[in-house]
C-alpha cells in the first residue's frame, strides 16, 4: 500500500509541474503584443528554418494584459512588448532577466480611415470629424497611451471628448476603422501598412516620443537558449528586414552577420 501511495504522489507532482512551468525542450512560449501578430507568425516560419527542433507557441494580446498574466504566474519564456514600461514593471518585480532586455523594433502612429480625403492636416481632419474616432484605451493599452500623449501635444485631445471609442488593443482599433464602426482612428503605422482597406493614413508627429518594442527573457524560463536564439533572429539582418517589410522601423544594433 505504501508503494502505491508513493507512486501516486510522484505522479501528482509530475502532473503539477507540467501545468505550472514553461519548461519544454521543444516548446518556446512567447507572449507578444497584438500589433506584432502578423510579423511574428512570419518570423516563426523563418526562425524554424534554422531551428527546426524549437516549437514556437504565441500568446497575443495587449502588452499590459500580457504583463498581468506573467505577474499572476502564467508560463512564459519570452515577452515581446509594445511598451517599455510594462517590461520595466516586470524587471522591478524580478520576473525578467534584466541583462536580456533588448529593443528590437520601433513604430509610428497614423490617423487612418477607409475614406479618401485631400486634407493632409490631421488636426483639421479630427476637428472636422462628425463621427466616431477609435483609439486604444489610454490607461491600459500602449497604443492608447501613445495616442493620448501625441494628441495632447497636438492640442486636440480635449476637443475629442465625446467622439472617442476605446479599443482593448491595437488590432481592435484597426477593426473598428475597417468595419466602419469608426470614421477614423489612430493606429500603428505597421497595422496601416498591412491593411488593404485604408484609403487614408497620415503620420502623426511624435516630437521625440519613442514607440519601442523591447524583448525580455523571463527569469524563471528553462528555455533560455531558445529564447536567446529567437531574439538574435529578430536582431539579425533577416529579422530586421522582415520587421521593416511589415511596417516596423528597424533599430540600431542589428547584426548583418547574425
């Protein structure tokens, strides 16, 4: 009877470990900002050309939501964020390896619509708008935070009160615009570059504001080498060209010989 109990205890322990850890010699668990969805699915295919034994599994969402999941113990090996602030919060809590934090891409903001217009001044377009304007939720979504900051600097934020509809992430902002549920909206230039439905996309002035995408490897990962290899791919010439193809801005430090 004692032998049976010991075997059951061991089986339960192994089962529990399998449910709570990101450890897998074959699977790399990546939590990625939703604005990276398309390019990361292409990056996975390119990465597997040289790392066929690594199975990549993505969890896409807003950076703040993904950070919350990590704080609550979600199994993650690598975090690809659209917000340096969310990575900094994880760093303060000791949940990421500080020395692995690496900026791998940048982005821009555009005012976008499915309607054509000859007006090129985004402030005038927003003032003249009689419909709904879609943006990310400023308090919880990076694209929303950046949007509020930029529109405030442009002196148009307060004038938009009552016109705004808030989205849970960058992809939902684009969905509101493409579906006609919003007359226009503020999205990343990378999302605008991949949408065949937009007739207007006017870049907004950032005036020194940087929209950066940092990668960070989790402190508790057991797939450190695979995570490092994926970040190295993103920083390589091939990875940076792929990011640029999808509308992102390459960063300094990419290695042509990687």
